[in-house]
C-alpha cells in the first residue's frame, strides 16, 4: 500500500522554498518546513486508508492549512497552492536552488533584483563582477558559486558506498590525529552500512581549538571544495570532483552518544526511540536523555538504550 509521508515531505519543502523566493514571511515558510519534518519523522505511515484531517491535526505543528493540503494531495495527487507557486517561479529559477550555498533568499535577490533566471545567466554575471553589488554576494560567495556551477555540484547527490569508503577512511584517520580530538566517528547512512549515501556525516569531540584545525585538515585533503558552513559547531562542504557533501559536527563529550544516535538515524528509528523515551517520562534529543529538565544520560549510545530498557541495536539494523 502506498504511503505519502515522503511525497508530502518533499512537496511541503518545495512550497517553503518557493514561498521564500516570493518573499513570504519567515513564520509562514517555517510552518511548512516544520510540517514536512513532522510528517517524515514523527507521523505514522500515511495511507489513503488512515488519512483524515482530524488525524493530521493531532500531529504537532500541523494546522488547518497544512492538513487541508495533505488531504488534497492524497485525493487528487496535486496541491493547487504549489501549482500556483510553480507558475510564479520559472523552472530555470527553481533549479538555482540546487546550487550549494544558494537558498530561497539568495534566489529571490538574483531573480527579482538582478533579473537572473538561469544558471547560465548567473555564472555570466558572477564572472563579470556584476553580482558583487547585490547584498550578501561577496567575492568568496561568488567564487563558491562559480566553482559549484563549473564542477556541476548539486545538493545531496547519491553515491555508492564503495566510492565513499576510501574518502571516509582517509578523513577519519586524519581527524583522529589532530591534537585535542578525543573522539571522532562517521555517523549517518554510512554507519548504518547503506549501499547508497547522500552525504558523509561525522561527529568530533574536543576543545574549541580543534574546530579550525579540523577545517584546515579537510581543506588540505580536499583542495577542490565548496564551503557551505564554517563555525564553532559545524563545518560543511562539498568536495570535487566527487560532488560529495561532508558535514562535521563538533559536540560536547556528555552529548556524544546522544548525537551519534541522532545523526546515525534512521529517521524511523529516531522516532521510535523518542516515543519510548516519552512513554517512560523522558525527553530524548541530540543533546542527551533528560527527565524533568535534568540530564540523565548521553555520553554513550549504550547508556541511553539501557536507561530506556531497550537492548542495544547495531547501526546496520536501525531501519525502523
């Protein structure tokens, strides 16, 4: 029987993207993104048999507007509001969202302030320096955009595990050698031994000084790259020519196990763990396991499973 969670997740995120391009307010666009997350991570599998607005309204973050559109899609296989938004934003403009580092806000500036309506026009203006007059488009950002387009980088491409393994091994070995790093491990679908991977997630524990050291090491290993984020808690980039996104998160030692559990997934497994936690009077998130606002566990995955009375589940078996 067909389930609609994945479809609705994609469609609601697309609505949020297009609303952002059209200049809709932050809270309206966030409502669709939060709704998409809830549908994917917290809702039971949605089918025609169990679908109803009354049931949807019981979900957190799902109000009347979203529940109405959910039913509309399940009944008609389309959402009129989304169809109207697509007419307002040409496909060539929407395709610019696939470029790493360019979100709805930047696409809005490119399209409405400069009249750029395609990747071809974007790279032409980027190379002539005409983009630098736009707010938020400094030289570094423009250089990243040029590199991303010329190397045909796109967000979240799928990669075979066999292609990613040598990269993961080289990366984890190099980071573990950095002075101050206490723990480092690959998470995500790689840790679950998936055959196809969207990106490479890694967690690192260490003092604040290791953040910049880690970023420097990654840049040295992969000189051809596009930076997506660089901060105290996360470094994110896409490496060329593999077009693989690497996300490195820096977490405190007391949250390491909770973060590893959360970022390993799967989403379905995380939902199950949170429900068990709630049923036992706890709150579980990527920072730890809490009871009445007090930290209970989180330094290792095993202690979280033990506290919840669940036998430890190996990452490769965390499917549902």
